[in-house]
C-alpha cells in the first residue's frame, strides 16, 4: 500500500508530541535510519528532556551497516532490496534488540534526485514501527519534491507513526 500524506504540523511540534506520548506510555524510543540520515533522532533530541524517552539512533546508510548494526539478513537485502517492507521491519526489530528501547522506528527510501526505478521511483519511502509488546507494522509512502523535501516528509511521517503506534 502506498500512502500520500500532507503535513500540516511542524517537525518540532510532532517531536514534542512524540515525547509527551512516549513519556505517558512509559516507552523509550530507538531509531534505525537510512535515507533520513539521522533526521528522526535529530528531531527528537532537539526537544528538551528527550533523554527520558529516547535511547539511541542507528544511521545505517549502507547495506553492510544494516547487516552489522541491526542484524538485517543479507538474504533479505538481496531478495527485496534495501527499500522494502521486509528490510524496514528487520531494521526496527534489530534496533529494539540492539538497544534499551521499548519502541523503535525505522526508515529506508529513495530521496533522490537519482536512484529511483519504475518499481521504486524517487520519493518511495518505507517506514516500520516495532515494540517489545506489539507486532511490527510497516507502511510505504510516496513523497513528492526534492531530496530535502522527501527526507523531511519521511521524518514527519515517522514521528506521526510513533504517536499512532504507541497508543
């Protein structure tokens, strides 16, 4: 399923809401990021007091890093590609396993301007959310705009998803 979403709330407001939600639910967050390059972790750590609900972030841009740091199976990468539901699910689950977090978000996508294909055009971004007590969920988004815009939209949807998933 591909979802097109518009963002009407700022990243700072979203990150603040994430912190409030996680603190209320007693969750601690970890991030596993590829195309956003640490943007999700940057957004949440910009919020004062985030050390109470944020554990760590993994920036795993290369396939080798995804395998070494998050335990993504090489066979999954070969079969599905880095920008896939299977990979972001393993990334989120690996972030939980390799951290003290109780909830994780992961992202892998094609921010552009190059790297897209007919099957996975520029703007294709997969996100997943996982926790110690809930099944992992994933969603594919199709974002428009330049590289910075795609990355910013991915960060915002990741944060939106953390709020929805932590309920």
